[in-house]
């Protein structure tokens, strides 16, 4: 019979416990995310850099107007990127193109709902700081689950067309 005591768990200093939880870690660009070595990857790299800048603002609870402005910029960049991606998927006749396009519409609609709520905030509460992270999470989830589904398709079509 084993009578070992559980290991003591570290306890954060009182000053750290009073601080809000960090929004997130930075998201590194990883080679497996590369899809076309072109417009899609360029946009994805920009999105990763933008998301990391947003995380820094959120983690340090910096200027709320800057957070909202960055979210507006991210929404506009996402819409432009989705147009590019949708065009490429249509041109290459990706079998799941329509489903992918609908996912883009869903993300932009969620972005709009979040922005509408956050633009009305003058004194952000913890829930607002957390909500401001949601678009980044949506985009990372989309890239990892949806965009990687068409990677081999785009690579094959690019090789055929000399992209």
C-alpha cells in the first residue's frame, strides 16, 4: 500500500493572484502551417503577427481604444484574406469550397457581434478583456481545423499550374 502524501502545489504570491489571468501566449508561425508559399501564407503570417500584438495588448491591459482599433483592423484584414482564399479555392475547384466559404461568413459574423459589444465599452471589465481575445481564438481554430484541410489540394493544384 502506498501512503505517499500528495505533492504540494505551488501558490502564486498574493500580488500575482490579484492580477487578471493572462489572455494568451503568443502563437508561433510553424512550418506545418504553410499552404501555398504565396498569398495564403503571407496573409496567415500577418494574422499571426497581428494576433500576437493583440495578445500583448490584452495581457498587459493596455489602451482599450487601441484594442478595439486592432480588432477592427483584424476584422478588415480577415475579410480581405477570406476573399483571396475563397477565390483560390474556387479556382482550384476545392470540393469543400462552399463549406469553407460558409465558415468564413460565420467567423466574420462572430467578429461583428464581438466588435459591436466591445465598441460600446468605455471602461472595460475583465469579461471585455476576455471577449476581445475571442476573434483571435476563432481565427487560430479556423486555420488549424479548416485551412489545413485544403493544404494538400492547393499544393497539388499549384504544382500542376506552376504556382
